[in-house]
């Protein structure tokens, strides 16, 4: 049986978001109900 060489080409385009705050922070305090 003859060997076949398969070559696949894939173009991948990645894009990030549109900036913004960069992170989300949730305030946690044990004296505040449900974090405030």
C-alpha cells in the first residue's frame, strides 16, 4: 500500500475584546452580608 502525505493548512484569526476595565473585582468582607 502506498503512503499518502496529507498537508492541511489552517488560517486562525484571533481577536481580543475592546479594552475596558481589564478585571472584575468583587469586594469580600466577613462583616458585610453577601459581600455588600
